[in-house]
C-alpha cells in the first residue's frame, strides 16, 4: 500500500547517505520515518525537490546488513514542491528489524537513506528478549502488567528475582556465560523464553 500527497511547509534537512553525486542531488529527502502501526509497520518520507526521480524502494533487514526490497512507490519525476510518501509493510518481522529507502532515477542511478531500526511487537504480547545473545544488558518486550520476572539458569535455578519490571531493561553483566530462561509469572500462569549470555 502506498500514497502520495503534497504539503506546503518545509521540514528537516536531507540525509541521503550517498555522496558521489554532484549538485543538484536527484532528490532532496527531508525525512524517512518508520513506526509500528497496529499489525503493520508504516514508512513515511518527504522530498523537497525531485529531479528525474523514477521510483522509491523500501528495503528491510533483520540484521542491518542484508537488505531485501519489500515494495516500490512511484516518484514524481521532476518536482519543486514538497511531496509526502508512505508505504505499509503488511507482513513485518517480529522483534527488531531495520528499514531504509532506496531512490532510483530514470537512468538507473540509486541513492540510499540512513538505516532506521524498528521494534515490532507481534500481536498477543509475545515475550521477547533482545539482543539475543546478549552481553551486559537485555531488553524485555511483551511483559504484561503485574507479571513477576525471574531469570533461571540451565538447571532451572532462579539466579535473578526481578520482581515486577519497572522498565524493560535488565542488567545481566554479573551472570556467567551460558544459557538462561526468562520466566514471567502472574495469577493466570507463566510464560518463558530463552536467551544466551556471552
């Protein structure tokens, strides 16, 4: 899904990462933003000017290194008007993923935006620990209100009693390297997910 609308006010400076082009740049990008929206992830961006702009491609990655295209949005060709675009990722990756915007001219020349990280929590409050494996700290997504949190070692012994989480970040630097489980418990039962500590 994609849309194109025109707007009338200036926004923030361009931040294309490619620098091999002379002046003027084919497209002056004002911003590229990515946010979860319900069951989807919405990418929005705006251009101040466009010159020979054929189309945009939204790319996604699970590791910020290997990107795959997930959709194209037609460019305006030539424009001196601020234009706003959007693209909806209807099948986003669960957890942490990365998005970037690729712009292609009519002659095939390409530029790419900066990379934008996004955390998408799957519906149903799936319990997730990241990064996994971890070093000094873990972040916990999907915790429910009132749940008690515990970290267990590979033998099932409780090595950290976190109580009710005030924030989603937990320092685990004191734990030896190995395999651990995070257990969340409330009156309805318990949920467990595993993580590795380097």
